[in-house]
């Protein structure tokens, strides 16, 4: 995010939320109306929370806020260890 957008958008009095809307092709939407079918789509949203200056523990506070508001969430464990095996048999 640019500095100008940070100053314009990220103010202290803002309450943030996230809205996700499924987008479908015209044929599917028309077909669902004709056949009285409710469209739904499974999704997965991955958000990375980070404080590059390491001033606050944003992750812990965010998890607590999500728990209070009954958000379903789960940690994703990422393993960055790479094993290289070289087989020299001929």
C-alpha cells in the first residue's frame, strides 16, 4: 500500500471487515434462476498478518479478536526445510 493510501485509508476510527462475493458466469446464474437452485461455492481465504517493524504482537491480538467474534480459523504450518538426497549409484 502506498504512503498516500495508508494516510487516506488506515485511520484510527476505521472498523474493518471483509466481504466476499461469489462471481459466476452468466449461463450458470441464468440456469440457477430457471431451475430455482441456490448457487454456492466453497472457498479458502489465506491472510498473512505481519508487523515488519516488530513493534506489536498483531498476530496474537488478531487471533483473540477472531475468537471473540466466532470466526472459524486455523493456523497453517509451513515447513521450509528442504532435504536433498543425491543417489550416486550407477
